[in-house]
C-alpha cells in the first residue's frame, strides 16, 4: 500500500506521509555548503595571518594616527647685536589668539565686544573673521602674553591661544635698514633678518605624545628631539656711530627739505661697515602704512651718477702712469672744452691750475684733459679694480652692482664724462668702498656687515705713492679756496671730495640735484671713511660742499671721539665765511645740459 505509515515513538501514533517533511537531500548540495563554509573560514584565517604578519606596521601607523601626535618644539631665534653687544633684535614670548567660529559666534554680544577691544579690532572685523565655515581661524597673531590671558579670561566659547614669539627691535628706526624685519611666522623678510635666516632661525625639535579623545596630552610616547636654537649674530655696526650718522643726516634732510638721504661709515682697517642709514626710514616694530620709499635701502640698492667724487680716481691713474705730477700746470681757460658736438664746462673759469688745484677746484676741464691722454681700457680697468660695475660682497639682499659699460663702447665724449662721474652709475656703498684705495695707501679690503675676528686680506689697486699724493690733494679740497671747507673738523685733518650732480629724468638732465661728499679722517692715519648723499635738496643751496660736507664733519667729529682717536691737528675755529667757496663746487654734467 505505498510507503508504510510512520509511528510516533512512545505513543504509536501513525502519521500520514508528507514530501515537505522528507529530509533527504542530494549529496552534492551538502558538499557545496561545506566547501563554501570552509573557503570562508580559510579566507578569514588567511586575512588574519596577512594582517598579523605583513600588515602590522601599516596597522600600527593607522592606530597611532588616531591617538599619537608629533608636536613641534620651536627653536628660539638668535639675537642680532651691534659690535659692542648692544641688542638690535630679539624674540619675545607672544600668543596667537584663535577660535572655533561655530562656537565663538554663539557667545554673548557683550563678551565679543570686549574681546574685540582687547585685540584692537572693531566688532565688524571680529565678526568678519568669525564668519567662516572652517573649524579654525586666527583672530590675532603675536599678541603679548598679558593681553592673551585677559582674552581667555573673558570666557568666550571656542577662543583659545597658542604659544609663539614676536620679534622686537629695541632701537626702532635707528638700524631698520640694516637689521630688517620678520613676518608673522618669524621668517626674515628684509635686511640681515633675511640674509642670515638659516643661522638665526635654528632648527625646531619634536615631541611624540598621546592625546585623549578631547585632544589633551595624556602621556609622552618617547622620541623627543630637542630644538637647536638660532645663533646670535654680531654686526659690524657701532650703535654710537650709527646714532650720530642718522642724527646728522636727518638734520640735513630737514634743513634743506630734501627728498631723501643716505650715509655710510666704514672702518678703514677692516672694511667693516660702522654705520649705514637712510631717510626716509621706518620703525620695524610698527609697520602699518609702510611705503616703498621708506623700505628702500638707498645706500645699497639705489644707483646714481656719482659726479665729481670720481675725479680723484681719474687723477690717481694719471699719476700712476707718470703723465703728470701734483705740480704739473694745466690750462683750463676759457673754462670749457669741446669734444665733437658737445661742450663741457667748468662752473667758472680758473685759468692755469696745477693738477692738485684741478682737484681742489673740481675742474671738469682739467680732469677731462687728463682722461683723454689715457687709453679707455686703462680707465675702465682702474674703475673696475676700485669696485665699480660689481656689487660689494656683503651678502645683503638687493645690493646693486651699478653700471660701468665696457670700454670698447666708449666714445671720446663718454670717456670724458666718465672721468668726472657721469655716464656711469654707482651706489653710495660702492663710492665709500672705492675711497679705501686712498685711505689705505693703494689697496682695498672686502666690506663686511658682520663683526670680524681676523683682519681681511687686502688686494693692491694703486701704488702707495700715487695714493698718498691724491690723499694730499683731497685734503686741500677742504681748505679755504677748495670746494669743501665746511667738511673740516676741529682737531683733525680731513680729506675728501664734493659732488653736485644733475639728476636725469626721461633721458635729459633737470634742475634737480644730488649733493654728495666722500672723505676720510684723520689724514695722518685714516681711521674712517664717511660717504654722504642728499637727494634733491631744495632750500639753502644744493652744492655738495654746502649740503653734504657739514654732515661729514659732524659724523667724523662724533665717530672719532667714540673710537677714541687722538687729534692730529690744532683745534681752531674753522667755520667757513658767508661767501664760502663751497658754492663754487663744479656742477656736472656740463654737456650743455644734454646727453
């Protein structure tokens, strides 16, 4: 009768057969299930082995990234000092005030008003900074510590502080163009701060820590690398001489209502820069509204036609070649000389002069006559050896090379004008450097803005006899009858050369002038060189002997006293008379005002 009835065990009840309850399955299906389960477990086991043996380093890094942090340990920036140890720049503790905008915006209006006042912001400025979708914004950088603590004490939600440093310049504008300044990240942007960024900045260190879920440091994780602080830097600048130089320059610029001015003081023995100042200047501690004119380091970056201060080099070459002696007579009448279609003039007719008087009276005609007796190549070589056409090796950003064209391109009129400082361009620093030739008996040393521990190696340019002869001539320029009696200093013999040069505008010379003077003292044993440039004086004269020479005299007097240099001349009343022949300084160029 078909399948037998099933009997319930224990009770003997019979069940009707049902195909749904039939438990028999094909054998291949059970084997497939077992195979799939085995493959899954094998895959999991293989993955586990892979993670444990080959991905351990990766997993550890992923884990550490969620709780471990490497904190930077900032290095303290080195100080900048003058040659006497006076601090010119140092870093002070400061705070950066930052906020989480979403939290800070919800703070009470009164607290936000107080926060804005503390940080020196308007409420609109504060709201603008908090109007951000970012999770982090700076409200103000380089806030002093006390102000930052008061900001935190207001209890504004989401406002925090972070440690940083702020550069401070104790002497303000006094050394601004030398020292420069840093940006908000404490990186050098100008001057020595920029030129020596690597040594001043040092190397930051690091510290590994473990943070909890709130971002707080829970413990050190080892791996601490200490920071290496920046090195202190001693400059060649002498703060006493720097102060004197800037003060006398400022007085002259204001008195003559000039557009600008610059001054450089060099140590004759070492080539160290004892002072460098420019006007207009700025306070590196307060740089709001800073203009390009204030930033310009004119003594190093601005170039101009130097004018008559080049004449001693032309005359020195003529002496060196044996063409003349200081007593050789030269005819300068009728006070002009024609070269091609151009005419070169003296300020007034001098008649017959000795070579020494050519320099004393600053005669263009006499200088040109000497220059045209010499090959252009030899003049070019002399000027190149004196440092023109190449930047002084100061390691300072933006130092100008000036302009001195190759001698092969010189025409006779160009050779003539270059002999008295036109048709070439130079910086004030290059002009000061070139006078080392006369102050050092014919050789030169490299310039330095850093204090030197050893004497630099000199290189010869002229014979000592030629240098001494020109030095004596330059001293006569400061005597009565010369162009610079206002450069004289009580108790000291001084020597130098004036310059009064037209400024070219649009390819033509205008009635705007640069008044200059470069000289050294004391003549018996030169100790310092002082170079002065006054740009566009408009009142009380514009001649170099009247405008720039008094600045030289004031700085020399203060500097030699500061350096404890013994006098080498009797103290006498040397104020020039009202009809001071400084007004006879020869104007250049004199090519009928056209080039």
